[in-house]
C-alpha cells in the first residue's frame, strides 16, 4: 500500500526553509501539503504564538462548538486537547492571555452596515468569520457549559473495536460533509462512483490527457448499475531511477476471494524497495519474471465490462498500473472528511469495521488485506448509508487519535464535553467575566468564574482596564439595544441593494453600429456577470452590467473609464444613488481591510490554471491559499479566483506577474473578505431604479437625532475606538476575539461575525520563502 497522504483542498501550507519542488505536479502538491507540519517542527530563535485561519469551510461559518475548541486548546494546548479543526494556532504555549469581547445585540449585518464606523476592528483583525445565529445562551455555548452529552450505544460494527472510539454524542448531522455530499438516505452503487470531473480533480488517469499517453484502457465500457460487481484493488510500489513503479498487485472479488495476487518486476533499476510500506525486498523480487504488461493483459481478461474498482487513493494504484478505468469508488473520498482531508485506511478499518490492519509488527502492508478492506468499507457504506456513518462522528475520532489515544470511550466524551472553566480549573486558574447586571448568564454562578456585574457599558469598560491584566482568561460583554424588527428588515434590504448597486456599472456612450457581441466579451472578461442589458433611453446606446462580485465591477471601472472602445471614448461608472454616494470611500477602506491586504482577485482563469500555478509555484512567494469559487448548480469552478498571500508585497508581486503578458489574466487587489463574499452570494438579487430615494423610517430618524451612545451606529464608532484602546494596552501574545453574536427572535435571525488575532503576531512572522 502506498503511504497515505492527507489532503487539504486548495490550501497551500507555509514553511520556513526553501524546499526542493519536484518537477511533477503530484510532487508539487505533496510538498505543499506538508508545509504546515514542516513549520511546526522548526525551532526559530524567538517563537511567538500566531494564528492561521485559511482552512475555513466553504461558507466561512464557524460554529459555537468550534469556537469552544479553540478556546480550550488556547488554555491547555495539544498535550490535553486536539488542535482546532478550523484554524491553526501555532506555538500555543507562548500565548500570554486570552480576552474575548462580546458585543451583544450586534450582528454581521450591523458590522457591514456601519463598516466605516468600525474602523479599528476591521483594520486590526486579519481573521474574520461568520457565526450562526445565537441560541438562547450564546455565552454558555462558546464556553462549553451546555448540558453534558449522554453516552449512548456504539454501532454494532464499532463495539469493542476502538479504544478511542466516540459514542453517539450529539452532533449536527446536517453539517457533516458526508451528509452534505450524499444526503441522509441510503444510496446506490452508482451514486458512489466518482464522476469524470472528480476523477480529473483528483488526478486519476483519463483518456486523452497528456500524461496518460502510454496508459492502457481496461476496456470496461459496459453499462454500470447498482448491481455491477465490485473488485478491491491495491498495489505496492518501489522507487526506481524513473520514479515509482509497480512491484505487487492484489485484486479481490466481491465475495472476498483473491482473484489476482502478483509480484511484478519493474522495468527500471530499483533504488529503494520501500520495504517498510510494501513489504517487498530484493530477495523476494529476484526470481520474479512477471512484467507490467503481463499484469495489464491479465487485468483486461479478468474484469467484466461493468466492473467497478474499489481502492483507497486509487489514483495512485491506477497510475502505478498505467491503466485507465472509468468506474471507480475511492474510499478515501467516499468517507468524506472536512476541508478536503482524507481518513487513513487503517483508521477507517478500525473505526468502521473493527479490524486491525497494517500492524507495526508486520513487514510492510499486506496488499490483499488492504484490497479486501476497501471492498468491505464500500459494502458497509452501501448497506448502512451516509446517516449511520455521520453518526459515528469520524472527524472527532480522528482528531483524538492524531493528538493522543485516550484509554476508553468515556474519556473521549468527557474531553469533548469539558468546558473552558474546567480547563482553567485544572491548571489552577480562574476566568474573569465582566458584564452588565441585567445580562448575567449561567456563567455568573460558576465557582471557577470571577464575575463582576456593572450598571452600564461604561462601567464594564472601566473595570476591564483594571481587571484584565490580572486574569489569564477574560470575557468582557457589552450590550446594545438591537434595532426593531421592522428597521432590521429595512436595513437588510438596503444593504442588499447597496451591494448590488456597487457591483453594477453603466458604460457608454457607444456607436449605434457597435459590435454588441465584442462588447459583451470585453465586459465579461473582468469577472462573472449576473446580467447585462442595453440601455436605449439615451441618445446613444449604453450598457448596464451587473457583476456577481464587487472586484469585477471595480476592475471594469479602472480599466475602461475614459478609454476608446469601438470608436467611442466611453465613461464607466456606478449608478449614483444615496446608497452609492460614499462608495469610493468604502472601496478604498475595503481594500485596506486587513483580511484583504494580502489577497488578489483574478479573472479569466481556465480549468488548468491551478495545475499551471502549482507547476510554477516557485514564482509566487508566500502563497497561502487558492480560493476557487464553484457554480452552485453545476459544481464547476468559475472563471475567477482569489489568491491569498502572506504579505501585501508578495500579493503585489504575484499580481504583476499574473496580469503580465505570459499569463494574460485580469486582476486587482481583493475587496470582499471571504466570509462576506460567501454571505453576499446567498443573498437574493434585489434591485431598484437608480436615483429612487429611500426614506428612513421615523424610528431610525428619531434614534439618530437622539444620538444615544448605545444606538448601533453610534456604538460602532464609539465602542470600536474604546475597544481599540483596550486592545493596545493588552500584553504582547494575547489571543483576542471580538464576537458579534447575531440576533434571534420570532421575527427572524441574523448571523453573527467573529474577528480574531494575537497581539503583535505580525512581528513573529518569518520572511516569505519559496513554496
């Protein structure tokens, strides 16, 4: 069995030393996947705690439970808890303090409605994420004070199998990646097959691809049904002077019988037998005469026309065989894991089937055993369905196994249910909780919590200045009067309309005989277009283009305003309404947002862009992540992307290269933080006639006239500055979170927003190195 690798989608990982990049794409991807692990092993002269949060889920939402993960890990570190599943906290033991500011009554909507007023927060905190609407006790959720979960019965296949196995603890099945991909009902065999697009994404050998010219098809071109036969496949390889080559193949039929188990002598000189993985030695291979072409011929005879091959990281096995097969089930992809990572076969065998494979006391892997195991895993998935597997909570099991091996099931459940207070108590520390008298929660009555109840937000602030330096972990809660339901709905509509209008441009005038198709191609080259209409109300024709992303509209304005197009000097501008009067200021401030500073937007990327970028990754220093948005209906990548770099300088250099003559892409610095982009993408398309006045309802007029310090608009400016002063007084190395919990009422819910950072973490970052 080939050594397994965990994969993390398009995330590119960071390192401190210049590493040799293999010439092949697979080697390049493998080198990048190992970067974070490599960085953790380095021993810099002066370590400082720092954060990296480029592994967010597609919608950039972080659950309250995941926040609790981070806070517990910040207190005790990996010796007692697994690393957070959604971000990286490096050098946790160098954290000085943890401070959490909660702005009760505010939401993500408030933050972007009053974006310019929240000056300090948006500039100081690089990491931003969306929060789900709060429950009845938001504070208890993020601290882990929820009701202890009850240990239930393990699934039959798991009973007595894993000493670190989890019980049936309460989890949100709808957010499990397996449920999100397959649904909760049982699926048939054909639903488990990889699509051609997926095979292309995961580098399976495919007919017509340049790197598969000499590959042999299995000739299995029959019609596959849910009753088609399954065959488990596993290969072992050695390292020759030409790369990895096949040394053993095992093929197991659906009943478990081994129909093929052959040793294979490579065509080229062996430089490493990889015995610890393959079990193959020089002595074993010496008498072997079977060659790769013999195995290929035998497989073509054995496999029926509708045969489905099952394996774990099956792309590697097929490449070793130099064969192309259209119908595959890859168990490393079938059992979907968060953030594009993959479960190891050994882990799945133990967690799902209750069997031990690849035991350390054996010499290498048993290819027949591995092939049979993948077959059993596929049959288990088909028999019990996605819901049964999601209930096993494999992600939690894997994280605990990777960090440590608790003695029994109860120990895992106990750790999962441990609160931040209990973590602090275990190291002899207390939590400081500052809040208004009227807003005290269940946390106030906890014995390991020093609660100070105040009469006003002003008093909370004054106490915070004095008390925070005395405690290792502090929660400071401010409370603001929320908008009325009617005003909230009106504000929600206006921010949707504002973003639509900011993403819309009018271009013209054009000649009446202009080439409309050419004009459409030109404006589409800046980014995805939601709609494009010809305006004939004017003396000469104009175009109204509504883009999907703000960056595309801004790029069109910067590129074409005042330029000669189709024989006319055109003007490209946004509609002028009361909602877009400050759009130039807003665009400038968005570009200066700390989350956007190192990110660039590119339009015109092709399906092979990712491969080309990886092949030439040495040109792009400090590349951290590649974000490739997908079409929600087709699942295909759109023709634009975002690249995130470690520093603004690295991003600028990459932008110069990628918009140059060799790459011929169009781009600029990003304007939309990723969590905001995900939020806006889900908003309904609203529009109105340009220039139509929106009259503020009387309730808002009255509130603004009164200029109450607790009114959200005023509070955004006033308390943002106050928190900024508190933040500047924190000691270096303090993990700081600003949480706008969101709101929930009978009239509807608003998502929250989180911002986080470590004081002075930027000083600890290392120079950019080659990927």
